[in-house]
C-alpha cells in the first residue's frame, strides 16, 4: 500500500501536542476504579474519563513497510448499580473516540456500548440472572477481511453492531453442598458499513449450558459442565458449495478452589465436537480445556495465568471456523500508594479449519500508573503485537505506545 505522507493531516498535530502536554501533568491509573456516589433510592453511580495520546508504528498491520500514525483517544464511562437483599442491578456505558493523522476515513472512529445485569433471588435456593449488552464497534483496517491490504481513500472503516442476551437459573442455597445452573444465551453481529463487502461476516448464534457444582470441602468444589452453541452466518455457504454454519458440543469436568487467602483458580478439561450443517464433512473432535489461576503471595503482588481452547467465528469464505488455543499471563505490582505497574504476555495459536493456514499471535504489554492527585492518575502503556502465519503476507509486527490521564471524580 502506497501513501503520500505529505497528505497527513497537519491540523491534528496542535491538538495532539496539547493533549500530550496535559498527559504529562495529570492522569489516572488504567486500573483505577470509579468512585461511586449515592444517587438516591439505593442507587450508586460514578464515572471516569480517559484522554491519551497514541503512537502506532504499523497502523495497517502490514507485513513490511508499515505506516506509522499518531493520534488521540478519549473515553468517558458511567456506571450505576443498586444492591438489595433480593435483587441486584448493574448498568454501565462507554463512548470512545479516536483519531489519527492519516488521510482518508480509516483513521477515525467512534465506538460505544452498554451492558446490564439483573440478579434476583426470590427464594433461598432459587436464583435468576438476566444480562444484556450492546456494542457498536469496528474492525481495525489491515485485519479480518481487509488483511489483503486496505485502500486508504477507497472505503470507510468496517463498523458493526453486536448484541447479546443471556438468562441463567441456579438451584441451590449459598450454603448447599451442591448447586445446579442452567443458562441460555443469544448473540449476533451485523456490519453496518461497506455492506457489499462485509455481509459475509454477519452471524448470529445461540448457547445452551448446564453446570453442576459439588463442594466436597469448604475451599474446593468439583465441577461438571455441558455446553452447546450454534452459529449461523448470513452467507452460510462457502465458495465450494459447502455450508459453514455449525454446532459445537463441549463436555468438561474439573475443580474450583480457594485454597488460601492467596490462591484461587479453576481448571476444566474435557472434549468437544464441532459439526457442520449438512454433514458435508465429519465432525471435528478434540481436547478442550479452560483454566485460570490467581496467586497473591503478597498484598501488593498479583499473578494471573489463564489458558483455554475456544472456537471463533470465521471471517474468510474458505474457512469453516477458527480453532484458538491460548495462554495469558500477567503480573501486577503495587510499589506504593501512588505507583503501580502491570506486565502481560499472551500467545494464541489459530487453526483455520478447512484450509492449511495456521497463525501464531504474540502479545506483550507493559504499563505503569502514578497517582498525581486524589482523582487524577498519569498512566503509560507499551504494547507489542506480532503474528506469524503459514499464509504468505500475513505476518506483521505492530508496536503501540500511549500516555494519558484518567480522571475519576
């Protein structure tokens, strides 16, 4: 992709310099929680605002000769909750605006969304939870369908709307040795821009789940889970005439524990089977797992490790689905009342089932936060993303750095 760098918007640079100067004077921690205030009627509410300067070294995730961009990001958030003896309500919403100094329309976007949950326990042994969410987001140019190479002045950014709805029922009192939980959920994603090219990516799905938990000690429970999910695409037929709509069944068992005040975790292992509608191909069966461990050897130190196998919806017309196997680790250290740091590392192996493509993605990030004022933190973060693929031209390295302020009034 060829870009005339002289076309970079000069008008954005003064604003970036102002925000950059402010971010060196005052800003809040990326892990800082919003303060909640009484709103009346038992409701608590709060909010926070983040403003930061961002530098991206490979904006379009190109395999070579990537274009660098400088921009800003502003993100306000609000939240409201109410906790009662029988019911608990929680709502939150955010808006995020970003803009970079590149020509065309692919360097500016506005994302926003909201989430809500209602927990209700009318009787000691019966509990219900309703959750819902809406997100208006975008795909980063150079990824997903535009990984062939986006044209700066040829199209708008790929924007989509995602919705989810879930309902669960739990039988068992908090003091019971055993509990049962049933859940049902629905999800969908529909692209609202570049419809002629993005229709292939639209899908909806349904999930059903069951979990049995048995506490054989005060600190440890045995788990058994069964989950079924179905995915239906708006365009459900591949170029070769086969369907890519599919169903997945996963059965897992394992343990959940809180061994001490310093250690907690969960491990589930089992098997899963993914079958394609029409039975044009045999079901794909394999090992399935989910595990996470939290360890706090000191009050100021938190270590986390998680690993899982999961299925991701395909964004290609030659792929049935994407089989992901990932590992993530993080270390958060509180050095003083004002200063803390976070290190994270991640790895994902993605198998594009139906093709010979396999991707390996590596992520590494380091962040720091310093409390300048009671409600203001200064934070900075460096993120390195790297992908290695068996498909030619799909490798990339994309570092990103940002510094900013977060205000939690």
